C-alpha cells in the first residue's frame, strides 16, 4: 500500500450547512450527487452524508452527538499572524473555536476549531515544519534536528 | 483560510501497535516524542495519543469503543487488481476489512478497512479520478463529464 492519502471524507448530517461553512472560509468545491468535493492540493476533502458513509464502510455509527472523532485535520500556516487571522475567520463563519490561539510546547502557536458537524481542525504555525510555496508540507528529519 | 490540509492526525490508544500496522503495510515514518509522522505526499499522517489529541483540542472524548469516527480516509489506486492486492495486505497486517472488495455505484471497485484503532479507510479504484504519476489525485471537472 503506497504511503499516501487521496481523500479525507467528512461525514455530515447537514450537507448544505457544512458546504456553506467551508465556502465561508473561502473554499470552492464541486457538488455532485449530494457529495461536495474540494480539491486540496494533491488530494481532496469530501463532504458526504454521515449515514451514507457509515453504510458504505459497513460500520455501525454509534457515536453520540458531539463525540470527538478521534481524528483531527490540521492546516499549517506561515506565521502567528495567520493563526490569529484564521481564528477570526472561522469564528465569523460559525465554527466553534474549542481552543483559542495559544503558544504550543514545540515553540509554535495554534488553535483548534470544530466545523458545524463537530469535525476537529487545528490551524498551527510550527517553525520546525516547512511549508513549500505550493502549500505542501515537508516534515523535518527529526534525527538531524 | 487556504484550501489545503497539512496533517491528518489519528488518535491512538496503543501507539506501538498502530505504528506496527502501518509499517506492516510498507509505510515508513519517524517517531518523535511519542508521536509518529508519516510523510504522505505533500502532507503527513500522524499517530498521536488519543487522550493527548482530545486534550490538545480541548474537546471531550466521549466516543464508545468501536464507534465510527464520522471520518474516512481513502487511497485511490490505479486498478481493480490493486484493490484486491491491498485488501489482502491489510488483512495480513491485522486490519479489519469491514467491506470486502466490491463494485461501486460509480463504476469503480473498492473496499473498506479499519486500522487497529478503528479508523476507517477506503481503498478505491475510480476510473473517473486521475491519479498522477506522483500519486497525487486530481478531481475531474464534474460539470464537463
């Protein structure tokens, strides 16, 4: 199995609301058969009915409303100012900032939010991680750092 | 907020077990401060303690064991044969195949599995999605197709 991810699909109960939220952050996607696809660099973020996703995966969806996914997405940004700016954008778009921007143990600065469906995101400035001009992220060689 | 994802962090209860599973699939990562980082194209998959992740996000982790995340990762592959081959690899590595390889409504072929921590993955052949030579995925223009 190659070491890569093609899609991250977020199960949603209200597709229109979720789509509006990401659009309010400036994202632009395509809706096709009650599914929304956002091209995110060399992969895609997909919004799809949570019931349909669980059924497609053949797993029972027994999570309580508001339960933590056990998963967090993250966007690394280029400065502390970006973190503060995006936190304001997220709040204005109706996201729930669960942890306000704060210094991190690794010398960075970050905040967390949940989208309207409760999916967790971190937005982080981490001076140890390289963000390339095209927005891709390259991990450091931790052994050398 | 730019339209991109830098990290997908999977919360884990047994880091060593989760690391072994992805390594058994052929992935190679770096462990740093009880966190495992896998470079996946222009982003990274991260394994981190589920309790630590929930605490970092300042959200309560009330999910029952075995609950669906509400999220699925996917890897798109180049052929139906790849789907069958990876399903066998995943089973051999100790993954739980929740849905065996089968035809999909969009003319593709796919299976789902859960990693040892219950995180859902789909491996799919979708003839409508382009997989580039470097493994990145480009969505079609649905309006034109």
